[in-house]
């Protein structure tokens, strides 16, 4: 029976890792609104990136001009969304306070801060391990029997993970704690991507602790 319980626990744990939205309490209306705005922003940025790639390969001048006009339209739409997102955050005391705390962290800019607020409302209320799973940056075992394989990341909320990965690269240069941590991993011979993921996990952990404590970044 104990073996069955352990198996069930592992299955449930894996389900939560792969389906991080399961069991969530409903966020506030402001967070839901921010989620919709950020999701639309994320969508438009993907469309713009694809269009830019296509435009660079365009051979016909009239189609190239059409692409440029479309890209400019998307730029305007994204700028409008940025303004709406900023206004929404500043008009809500709780969101504004968390945004101020998050952006005080070296390496965390307005996009990552808004992504945390929109897609990770559990920040400051969950454990570090839970936050890592929700971000999709927790190492997951691929073991079978006596075989012990590499750890991989999977699942989680992709909108957060993508932005967090880029922020970790910036933080590895400009955040003193992340920079020291990153350099230690590199000197230990860890692959570059492993170092970046570990830095992203540490950055999320720092953000989680600071939101919980309601304290801004302190320079040592």
C-alpha cells in the first residue's frame, strides 16, 4: 500500500509540474486584466518577429514595403499595450507595490515584472520549489530503474520562462549576486545553458522572497 501511495504522489507531483494552472485560486480582476493584456502583447511580439524574419527574405519591393507597414502597425499596437499595462499597474496599489519591488532587482525590467504579475500571481505566496515549477525551470528527473539520466526542465508557464531566461542573461552581468553565482557555476565546468537556467531559478527565488517580505533590493 505504501508503494502505491508513493507512486500516486509522484504522479500527482508530475501532473502539477506539467499542468501548473491546476488548482489555482482565481486571481483578482486587475490581475486577470493584466494577464489578458500581457498575453496579447506576447502574441503580437511573436507575430512581429515572424514578419521581420519573412521581410528580410523578401525579394519583391512592393511586398517588402507592405511588410514594413505591417511591422510599423504592430509596433504601434505594442506601444499602446505597453501604455495600457503601465497604467493598469500604477492604478492598482498592490500591483504597483509589487512592481516597484520587482524592478528594484538588478536584471528585472518592466517586461519581466509585468510577466511575473500577470502570469505568476503566486509569487510571494508559494515556496521557491513551487515557483520554479510554475516557471518551468525546475530540474525534472528522467530516471528509470537503475538508470539515472540528466535532469531537464519542462512544463510551467512559457510566457514567464521565456522572459525570465533573457533576464537571467542580463542579470549574470549586472546583478552582483547572480553574477557571482553564474561565475561559480561556469568555473565548475557547467554548460552555459545549465548556468543560465540556474541563474533564472535563482532570480525567481530572489523575486519570490522579496515580494513575500515586501522589501526592495538592498545593495550590500
